[in-house]
C-alpha cells in the first residue's frame, strides 16, 4: 500500500490542468457496449476506476487501447455476458453495465457492486426501473442474473433522482423497442454527458438536462468520437484546497457552469473568483468566513462528493458552520481522521458542526474512501508539520495524480519513495 507525505503550511500558488471527469467517463465507457464498432473517448482520465472498467469490458469481449488521453473501445464482438467478480465488487459503477448489457445481449450476470465505503448503497431503484422495461432479475447469493428477451419502452418514475439508476434506464431504453418516458431523473452534468454521447452515436433522447427524459429506442448505434469534459469534482477539490491553504491558483479547464453551488459558497467564504473562458482563478488572501449552514444535495445543489474537502475549508474559517450530508450517510466518517489533526468537528447524525479557525497539526492518518482521502491530503497541506496519508489507492480511483497536481501548486508533497 502506498502513502503520501506532506509538509504543510505553504499557500497554493500556480496552475493546475483539470483532468477529464470520472463520473462522465465511466457510464460512457459502459455505453460503448451498445455500439457494435469503435468508440473513441478523448480526454479520458488516467485513473484506477477507468482501468477497472477497462478490465470488466475486456472480460465481455471489448477490445481497448489507450493512446495518451484517448481510449479506443471496440465492442464489435461481445463474447460473454458474465462480469468478473474481482472487478465488479471493486467498483460501484460496474452496475451501470446492467442497462448496457441488457440492451446489447439481453442478458447479464454480475455481482452486487462494491465501491467506496460511504454509506448504504442499494441498487433497488436500478432493478425496479429496469424491470419496467422488461428485465427479470434472479439473485443467487452475491451474484445477480438478469434477462430481458424483449426490452420494451415504458413509463418510469424514479422515486429518487439516483444518478446510476437514471444512467441504467437511459442505456437500456435506447436499445428498447418503442418509447420510454422517465420522470424523476437525475440532472447531474454527467447524465447530460451520457445523453450527448448517445445522441452523437444516433440515439434519440429528448428533455436532456431536465428531470423528464423521452427516449426512443434505436436499432443500432454507430461509431462516434466524444470528448470527456473536465471533472467538476476534481476542480472543486483544488478550489476548496486553495480556500483552506490560502493562495492564488488557476484551475485550467474547470467547468464553471457546472460548479455554481461551490462557487457561490466559496464567494460567501471570502474567496475572490475570476471566471475566464479557459478556467477559474481563485484567490484567497484574507480571512475565511464560516458559512452558517449548508447541505449537500442533488444537482444543482452542493455536491456530496465535495463534502469532505469542504470540511477542511470550513475548519479553517472563522466562526460557526454546519454542514449537513443528505445523500450518503457514511460520508462524515472522515471527520474522525480530520479530528486527529485538530479539526474539532462534532458529528451528530448527518450534521457536522465546525467552529474555526483551527490550526491543523500533521500526523499519520488513513484514507478509507476516495473523496475523504482527498480531503485528508488537503488537510495535510494546511497542517503544521508532517502528515502521512496511508491507503493512497483510494485517492487514485478518482485523481490522476494528486501528488503531481499539488506539487505544481507549490505544495511540499511526495509519495513515500519520491518525497
Ligand atoms: C453517483 C456518483 C457519485 C456521487 C453520487 C451522487 C458515479 C460513478 N458516482 O453515484 O460520485 O456521489 O452519484 O451525486 O457517477 N440509492 C438507493 N437505491 C438505489 C440507488 C441509489 O437507495 O438503487 C440511494 C443511495 O444509497 C444514495 C442516493 O440514492 O443515498 C444517491 O445515490 P446515486 O445518485 O444512485 O449515486 P451513485 O450513482 O451511486
């Protein structure tokens, strides 16, 4: 297991290029199963979750090659409908292959998906929605088989706008016979990206970006090329890190139109933001102000994926703040590790109470999931003395190289061997 070491205390200064979006790339990779030919994905992030998705796709017959930031996925021949347990249980997004594989092969065998330990992550909404399109599921211990001899358009209302369930429905519906009307959809930018990709391959989807989609089944999707947008969560992580540590940073490529809620809170905390065509400049020189109360929410609300980095910024702010987690009940677990560094976060149920500013002190901490791990890195960059973060592999699931990126902002950071 590799680890990261940081000597904290320097403000962030410089420029960082924002990588392609993980949560956009993964469902689009799943969607390539529906294309009996080559899909070209540009700006695909070089992260371990993408590697994991490649392994799963290879097991069902997709031929994949990477050339720098471009992935070529050839799904001309699907040779198996069985997803490998080793990779499926490692990554939650593997469940998105259910809709795509049903669309292409009308059957799939998989295992209950794994992923970050951030709370309960059932897949009931996925299964109920796919059943509406004609899928039948049979569970056998940890494995799950689905068949859909006839996928047929239907009317579906999702009781909660689940990102993954919306993606699964879209993927199955584009290959179904007839028209599917879906209400209660998630509207996250990654759903829009998936729809735009599918449209580019010949799918007919109306209502993109709204909570109601109309999807007309298409017999055959065609080869296409798609550029993955920059990652709003990675951009938000480095923005919040700059708030916490202070400094002057240019986030090249940051997708500002997708980051409204984060930008609004950052301004309230006292950050100066310059929005430019090429990215966002964030400057924090004076004191940070506490925010009173904020809560995570579905898009366009404050993203749950930025809750942990936000905890770090808030503990550096003057005054009282309350951060409420409304999506994943286990995500505040990172507060215990941050408190070992002196963050002074009090957790009550789904609320975190902070009173700052706190001087963080470096120590040895352990990442247990992706975004919490990134938050520990930010905390280390603000702390007095040396911080060691164990379990770097969780962070590598979603950040191409957080050490490289923070080094480019002048942070004294390295991995165990390179420090
Ligand atoms: C996706 C993102 C993740 C982000 C999350 C919310 C990817 C690969 N991951 O995860 O980074 O944090 O959206 O923005 O895109 N739920 C159910 N039953 C279901 C499905 C979900 O109860 O069948 C619940 C979950 O437990 C959770 C909430 O709905 O409490 C949100 O989950 P969902 O929107 O599905 O998130 P993911 O697609 O897993």
